C-alpha cells in the first residue's frame, strides 16, 4: 500500500481531493418511483423506509410499505437482491416474500431475513456484532422491476480518532465512462477519493483527534451514457483506540 500512502499524503497536503466536492445530500428519485407505483396500485417504498441490521450471519431487513391512495393495493411479491458495497455492482437474488394487499392509507413494516452466507462477499466480517451490514440492496416488486429501491450503505462505522484509514468499495471498471463526486457533511473529517484502480474505489479518511464526532459521506457515481446516478452512503464516528472499530487498512 505504498502507493496508497503516497497519494493519501499528497491529497492531504493539497487540503482535499482532486475529485468534485458537493453539498449534502445528492438528489434521489423517490418522487418519480412513488408516482409509478401508485399508478400500478402497488405499495410505495422509499429509501428512508428501509433499514437493516446484521445479527451474526443474518441480515434483518425492515421495509416500510405505504398505500397513500383510496384503493387497496394489488397482491404482489417483493424481491430482495444483494451486492458487494459500491456502485454498479452486479446483484444476486437473496429473498422473495409475498406482500398481501394494503388497505387505503395503511402503513406496514415488512421483515425480511437474509442469510449473509448467500449474499456476495463483503467486508462484513470486519464489522463488530450488531453493526449495520455494509453492502448494496436492491428491492423491487415482481410486478414493477423497473421501480426498484437501490441502496448502497456502510453505516455506523467507527474509526479511530486521528488515524488515517483506507476503505475499498466496488467501482465501475471503465472509469472513462463514469463521473465521480464526493460529499462530506463534517469538514473536520478529512475525506478523499483518489483513483487507485480501474475496478476498485478507495475512500481515504482521517477523523479529527476528538472522540464522538460524526460525519456522513456520499460518493456519487454517474454513468455518462444515460446519466444514471448511484449514491454510496457512508456514516462514520470517531472513537478511541480501544474497543471495537472498523478494521480497515491503516495507511502510513
């Protein structure tokens, strides 16, 4: 990782990254997806209504379903797919459950348990028990596969204060066809995205020398040909050097 350390130091001395920065957050597509699901008389799913928690080898996914209309929704099946953390990574199906009709105005939470041994390999083994699983989920109804809720999350990550780390994630293989942007909610955290590999993204981060601070980081990857954008969300907390924290690769 000598090259990673060299680029980290160069970016740090420059005071940031040569990749585009933006305010938090980037835009999402909840409104258009909601409109299409309502037209098809299917329950509405929003990104903020999806939560997950890792317990051992099980990923417990909680999905909020909503019927904002005055008519019952149609019976359908919900499909859950998983992928390694990153952007435009290939998904594999990991669960399928029946969703009965929802009454007008009803809200319902659907629980789906996913066996992580059937999901694509990730760095979940580096995370302490109970930490939110780091990876991608794609959630859609079999009646409307083009109205999927696609999530790319690594949340609740604890990093040692004042220590530089490097965190890898899947990135498109042809960087010339994609545009990248970075957003960081807390400027006290140093965050950078150097271009180390054509098939892997690398997030560099150093937390301030203060325990208990948080930051939300988004990496936006836009495919140039159709302008489709994928958001990869990270959530970090600075902690002391003792106890459980993210087992990322130290740099330098």
